[in-house]
C-alpha cells in the first residue's frame, strides 16, 4: 500500500485462536512464499535441476503471487489451462496417477477378502479344528483365529512401516507387505492345527498392516490436494470390493467338501497380492519420500509423471523444498530415530493433536460395529433362521452394498468434508443398529429375515460413504512429514487392537447378551463414536499436507473455543481481504467464528457477508452499520452496540469477549484540513482517534480472553514511516493552526508517532493480556486509490503507474489478507511473554517498538518484520512524549464524551 492507500472503512482481522493457523513455526508460505529468483538459482544448482530452471522460476513466481497467472511471464497455453482446470476439471488427471492409485488399492482387495474369507470359513473351520464346542476355551480360540490378522497388524505390521519405509521407500514397503500376505494366506490354507493357523494369520496380519499403513500414505502423497480425499476413497472402496468378492467366493465354494472349503476360503485372498507384487515398481516413488532424503531431482521426476504438466510438478516440489528449508531453519536437520518419532506422538503438541484425531476415527470405525458384521454376518444371519445358503447370499448382498456405497465418497470427501461425513452418518447408523436389535424379538420367518437383512443393508449403505472411507484417508494425511509413517502405524495399531478386542469378545457377547442385546450395545457405541468425533476430529478437506500444521496447532479445547473478532471498516479494501482470508481459514479448519463487521455500506457488507458464509458456512457474521466513523460519538455508539450484543449472547456459551480487533478505516486527505463538529480533523479522527477509541471502549472484552491466548489489536496504516515531516508537539491534533500544520506528510507522521506511544502505554498497562500491532501493509491496490477527494494529479499518476505496479510490486488481495492474519500469531505476544512455544516448537518472539523482546506493542513492515524505530523515539521519550500523547488522547476523549468541542 502506498502512503495514500488507506481506504475508507477497510479493516483486517484475525484472532488469538487463529494465531496457530498461521503460526511462526510454519514457513511463511502459509501466508506467502518469500522466495527470490536467486533462491531458485541456488536450488537448481544444489540439487542437479539446472535443466529445469525456467519452469522452477515460473513455479516460484506462482507461489509468490498465490497463483496469479497474470503476474507470471512466459506461461504457455498448456500450463495456463492445466492450472485453471485444477478447479474446473479437477478429475482430469494423468493416467499414471490413476494407475498408481489403482495398483496400491489392490492391497485393499486383499484386506477385504481376508476378512470375508474367515467369515465363510467360520461355518466349517471349528469342526475341522476341533473347537466346535460351546466351551469358553473354544470360543476364545475361535475369536483368536478371527482376530489373528488384527493382532498381526497391531503388533507387527503397523510398526514395521517406519523402518521399512525409511529403508526401501513406499514401493518397497508395499512389495514386502504383499509378500508377507502371500505367505500368510497360503500358510493358513495348509495349516494342520489351530496353533499353526493362528501363526499364519499373524503373518498375514503383519503383511496387511504394513500394506495398509503404507498404501494410504502413498496415495495421500501422490494425489493433488484438491482430489486427495476422493482418491483416498479407493482404499475403502477396494476393501469393500474385496469383501464382496470374498462373500461371492464363499457362495461359489459352498458345495465343496466341508473339509476343503475353509482351506480354499483362506487361500483365495492371495490372488490380489500377485498383480500388486508385479506392478508396484512400475509406479513412481512418492515425491515426499525423496524430499525427506534431499533428492529433489527424483521428487521432481516422480511428480512429473503424476501431474498434467511439469509446472504443476515444479510448484509442489519447490513448495515442499521451502517448507523443508523452513523446518530445518527452525528445528535443525537432525535425522530422527524411530524412538524419537514415536515419542513425538505424545510429546510434540502438533503431532499429539493429530494422534487424538487419528485414533478417534480409527476407534470409532471399530465401535460402530461394521467389522463385527463383516466377520460374523453369515453366523448372525444363520442364527436368525436363515438357511446356510441364504445366509451366504445375504452376506454377498452386504458386501456389494458396502462396495457400491463407498463410491459417492469419491466426491463427498472433498466437498462435504471428512468431519461432516462422520457427524452426519453416525447418528443414522446408531438408529439403524438399534432398530436391527428389535428384529430379534420377531418370530423366525420371512418377516424377520427381510427386516433384519434390510436394516443391516441400510446400516452398511450409511456406513460406506462416511465411517468407511474416512479413517484411513484421514489418518494418512493429518501427521507432519517427519512422523507420517509412525503416525499411520499408530492409527493402524489403534484400529487393529480394537478389532482384536471386539473379535475376541463378540462370541462371548452373543453368548451373554444375545443378538438383540449385542446390537443394542453397538447402537450405543455409535453414539459414543459421534461424541468422540465431534470433540477430537477436525476438518481437513482441500488442504495440502503442509497446511495440516495449521489445523492441528491448537489443543482440542483451544480448537473448540470459538473466535470473536471485530473488523472496523471492512466493507472494502484490506479489511475485506483479511476478513475473507479469516473466513476461508475457518471454513477449512471447521473452527467456529463470530465476526462484527463495522462499516457504512450495507450493500457492500451484504455481499461480503454472503461470500464469508459461503467460505465458512458455520460462521456468524454480523454487520454493524455506522455512518459517522469520522465522529467519536459514532465510535462510542458502535462500541456500545457491539458490547451489548456480545454480552447478551456470548459466543460459544462462555464469557463475553473479543479475541481480535483490527482497524483500517480512514484515508489520507490531500489539500486543506476538514474539521468536524467535535473539533477534530477528519483523517486524524479516522486514522488515530477512532482507532484508539475503539480499543479503549472494547478493552473490557479484549481483556476477557484467556491468558493463554491474549487478545490482538491490529491497526493498518504507516508503521515505520516516522520520517518525512515535522512532529508538532504543541499541536498533536493538527487543529490549532491547520493551515500551517496540516498536510499529507504531517498527518502521517503524527498518526504513526501517536499510535506507537498509545499502543506502548496500553501494553504496559496490561502485561500478558494484550498484543498491539501497527503495520505498514506495502502497496495494495484497493478502491481507496480512486477516492473522489484525491486531486487530479494523483489520479493521473495512479492511472499511469498502477497497471505497472499491479504486475510488479503490488501485493494481491489474498496475500495481504493472510499477511494481516500473521500479525496475530505467537510471534507478537503480549508484554512480558518472552518465551513462546506452539505445538511446533519454540517461536522467535518479535522485538517491540520500545526495543524489548516481546514488548507487547509492535511496529511492523509489510513482510511482518518489526521496524527498527527506537532511534526516532530516544529524545522524544526523554521529553515525556509518551505521557503527553496519552494525556492528550485522554483529554480528547473526555471532552468529546461530555459533548464539548475539542480545542488544542
């Protein structure tokens, strides 16, 4: 923004809660990609990518300008079209990407088929193994055989993932897992006794665990962010397809000799492992795996095979490099051991919060009862009066519905979102399971057969697009790159260990509670799963893997705490851009938000609020219309109105509070001063007095925020521009002699100095509770550039220069909105807070305007760095300038508050 570019009613805001979403321990790429042409040149030279300098330079420019193609010279038609189609034709992806996802998903067929193979074998296996009695011993052994693959997954396969992936990559891990599956399936088929069968099932589980923990991560790392959820559905869809094929195989083998059937049923799942073993090395290795090893040349080669253009591959790869570079800068480049990674799941807050969410979805998948139905559906149907053949065919239909029901999730995972799918489907699943329990009260016959089967099928149809695909896809994406493998291992362990517990207990549960009581219990467990998902699961749709850091910065309690923000003047310009950025961020993360939008134009506010609601449907956006912001009386009335609304209806049910106040109202007038009825100059009122008045009037609500999240006040104008004109100490308001003292530069100098002093005063008065930032935003092209009060010569210069500036040095709207949000991060704490830790580690605290670290009041440049302004205030402080500003401001407020006209 230029010196004159402070628009009327333009305000930017974020909140203490949103602090973590753009936290310092993320690279600034969350806000902008600060990278130069020289950085690109160094990068290509260091990583053997010199032949691709041109495309990487374009990628760098696109990252810098947030995808604005107009600001990137040399884009080809093919590249421009491919970038545009990311939103309009997002499923138009290279065949190699779909082939890679398909090959990985073959392991899911094995997973589903292995489940249903044992399902059918349960009808014959107990007799063959001599465990067909009703004794507790035989019930436990049968449960152990059924859950053997899950014990193998939980204690062996899942935890092999990190060391195997680290050594041989994603493809090597999948190959090793498939080989173990092959051995486990064939070993199960030829087992002479139940101990050998249990051992074979453990080997099979180890292979399935290694595959499931690797394939989901592999798919997440290969897929673009905007279709990652949909492509991740293939794991669940192919698992369901495996279940269906397994049930079909059970029917096909039904007429075989009983002594052979169960062996064939346990052997058959080896079939999908064969093509997986043969095809996996035809797929590219996951680019993030190469990046972690510093092989960006190989990462680029992999991504080039998985994206429509080399430019798209370059964008993702160079973005990953910037993220990695920042991580190394913040935390060093020490390679983590397996134990260190495992410990980080419980000691590093950001990873720990992801663990909560991942464990919740995995646990909930088991609590809902789907695997019990998959394991024992044939047994359940048989006990309900079905013939053996009818029971098998009923299970086939169950498998088919499970497969077909997963298909809608290909679209809904990236539109409705992961969390929404869980919260919408779990209640319906609970009701369906409860109704199914009542069917066991019906007499045996057709009515009971049809009703029970129909309800189980309905349960499956509801499960398939929600609780079915979400857990594995979600767990594969929520962990940071450094601990993604061990995080996924933990997720598979959680799912497997609970599947083990439920498999072992279900036969005994049937024995003690009966079918009706067992189904009723699982109906209650679906309700418990809903509560857990509501409390711990966060939305991740359409986020890149790097952006997950912002979602999992806060603890569950902090994340659930809604945000209250006030935007003064946000009906246009920077305030509007920041508000939209905040709405977009909260819409992605699912955090609740209430915003009071203060301004004059109801029409503009209506359009902005409509867009905010679209970006964040759960947000509460309220317009507070004020026609007289250039009068302090109008400011007072507005503050009273906001205080009354927030006090009457505290957001989130807690104490009334305001987490963030951001102000950008006002503009710099050229020409003569304009004195208001209150005796103050108009621009001085908008740029200084009304902003300080908003701050002091709303101070009780600002101070009501939790100590762990101090309130943030941001004023956008000209921080750091102390030079250029004389500071009139005897005429701070510029009204004593406006003809001699008022002018564009004088106004700017007075506002900048006085804001710094008053902010320092408030920071000192409220240590630990209030962070205040004055920022110069740089050149931002806003509607204020065409303000009708500007002289003809300014308009002429703007007409010639602004088109050039737009393509070169101007900061685009989305960029400045996110930069303003950055000012509410832990980097700018309240006074007295010198050591700040976020979930990602220690944060470098900014230096205050008084020269102290974490001073509470900050003067910032457009890039978020603090201005070195202490030298301008040394003599002024000695002269008591700070006290003079505070006394002057208080006098203005007192006189105007009494209805008097101010006189200097």
